[in-house]
C-alpha cells in the first residue's frame, strides 16, 4: 500500500494552530488544579471551594458539548472554534478580575461553555482540512496539543500561580486564548462545514447498552483523572509539606505518565 502524500505546509501550520488551541483550552480548564493554594489565598477560600471550580467547569462542559452541537452544530467549524475561544478568553479575564466566589463560579461556567465549542470541534475541523487518507495524521497532530497540556500546561500553571498569583495566571490564560483566536483567524482556512446533531440521535444512544458501556468507561476514567488532578496538590502540600516547585514536578511526572500510557495503549490497540 502506497504511503499517503505529506500534508501541505500551509495545512500543517493550520493544524499546529489547532493543536495550540487545544493546549490553551486544556491548560485553562485544569489551571485551577495547580493553583489551588494561590486561589485559596487570593480569595480567602477553602480548598474544597477552590476545587469546586474544577467540578463546575467539568459539569458545564459535559452538558454543553452535545447541547451546543444540537443547537449550533450547523455553523462552520472554524467559526465555532473562534466563538469558543472568544468566550473562553473573556471568561478567563472575568475570573482574573472576580471580586468573590460567586463571580468565579459564573466565570468557570462560561469557560466551560467556551471549551465545549473548542475541544470537541478541533478534531473535526482538522480532519476536514485534509483528504481522507491524511485525516488520521491530522487528528493526531491536533490531539498533540491535549497531550502537551498534561505534560507542560499544568506544571506551567502551578509555577505561574506561584510567581504571579492566581489573578496573574488567569490573565495569562485570557491573553493566550485571545492570541490563539487571532492565529486561528489568520492561518486556519474557512470552508469546513458543520453538522447539526439531532437530539433524537443523542437520546437514542443513551438507551442502547453498547453505547452505555462505552459512556461508563469514559465517565469513570474522567472521574478518576479529575479526582487525581484536583486532590494531588493539597495532599502533596498538607501531608508531605511539598514546596511549590515540587508540586510542579509532580504534575509534570503525571503528564509524562499519561503520555506514555497513551503510547502503550495505542500500540496495543494496533495488534
């Protein structure tokens, strides 16, 4: 079988921008994890209240991702990503300026809504930029941003929160999101059509046993990952009295383990 032609340089650049968008979204989503101590200190919150900002984001994202595709999935995919990045960045800016916990919750809900228009759409947008034979490579390139976020994004967030404070961290997320939106607008071509998802199709999937088992695997896997990420920092700090620099190292180790696990599973699945 002949190898697929290489992806054109301009398309490769566009795919790298989409990978950057995934990196920014994933890092912003989990930036709270490495910044729990800084958030608690800045706004006078308990670790439990600070950690709830992760849960609020996750629940919003889970509910909004399919709902937005039902309501607005017909929009051109690049437009969906731009809308998501704009809302995500504005919400991060609101979080940086939040006077209290209630506004922080609103900001995290809005970040979840924005993220629901970014992550779930990026792979489809990337695959739509290339011929069918290159779609696997294109999706893998886009998803690299998510993997790098686990390796670099969270440790970087923890370090930035320690150096610049929680407000400085969320301001940086807002700026990164806005700059990424400009890159998407400049370097990612238009023309990849969206597809409206029917609510009836989603409901039908929820009552079929073969789909339910897959959903449960994803549910428990995500729950375990988010629980580990959320409570790793308080445990390291309160039980082992770890310095902020060691927390960043621990998050980096966790990210490396995740990438290695993905590589092992990918190779095993090909056999």
